[in-house]
C-alpha cells in the first residue's frame, strides 16, 4: 500500500511517538480526495478523518519546527500541490473539467488544449539596514505575534528590484538603495516563492500605512522584538545580517 501525507484544509495529520513525529501514513487512495503524486510510492491527499488512532492536526508552520528539514520540504511541496489540484479542477479558458496530464505535472483540458501548471506567486522580502540597525515591522490586525521584514507580491511587468522599492515606500514610507539579491525559499501559503533581498536605507521617515503594517522601527542586535522562527527566510536574513 502507498504512503500519504494527509491534509485537512490547511492542517497536516501527524502522530507523535515520544519525541518523534510521524507524518506518512498508509491509506486506501479510493477513500481519499485530490490524490497527487509526490515521488516514488508517496502521495499527498485530502482526508477529513484521522488516518490512525491518536493522529492530530497541526499547521505547517508548527510542523516545520517539529520535523527534520527534508521532511519539512516534502510537506511544503505536498501542501502546495494539493492546493493547486483543488483549485484547478476546471479550465480557466473554456470551463471544461481538467484531467491529469499524461507525462507532466500539470492539468490538461480535453476541450481546448489548455495546460495548467502549478501556480507560483513571486514575493520579495527585504532586509533594510541602517548602520548596525535593521528595519522590522509588525503587521496590522494583530494575527502575527512577531515582527518581521517588509514583503510583498510582484506585480505585472515589474522587476524584483522595483517591487522592493515600491513595497517599502508603500508600507513604511522609506527609500532604499543598493538592493542586492540574498536567497530564496518556497513558502506554501499557499503557493509563494519568497525572494530575499538586502537594501540600504536611503531616506525618509518611518510611516506605517496602517493597512498592511501597524508599527515599524529600527532595531539593533540587543533590542530585538519577537522575530520569526528559524525556518523562515526572514529569520535567515536577520541572522545573516547580525553575523556579519
């Protein structure tokens, strides 16, 4: 029998055995929904009921902190593909039902020939620094308990560097210079690719927009507010800045 990573909405089914966390379960694919292959004999699917007694649901962010890096990567891919499969059931051109492509990871339309590949949304995230301080912001709405870097989606016909400048100007009212690529990270919430940059402060006064950002400020190593978990690219950029 094949093994599955199983999700209920945005949460993953796991079972704890002491300090270990089990996330792969044997299951009958006929009783599952939106089955999508991940690799040899491994699949992702939707399951409303626990796969085994004692199974529990956890969000991906929590799972990333529990699981080894390789397992976390697999879970991120699984969630992204499952979301794609569930949201690409019909052709966006003619409305006909889509079916799995015979040879590619794609959905195909028998009516008009349209091919739908997994969607990826590019997002820039930028560490802005001024001397030995960096810019951190707290999102509006109070749902995120930590402070992080400025991030935003790339718009049509926009370079990544233009997105960096626009997002920082729109969200906190600052100008930046010397924009440099740093690293990237897949981020399955639900299908983003985070593209990390660093940039130097070039002018302006911090003015949170009040919609995306509630508060923002300059912080040095010894006076940091709560910051993201080490699994995130934001934290990696922060740690790399203070390590220099």
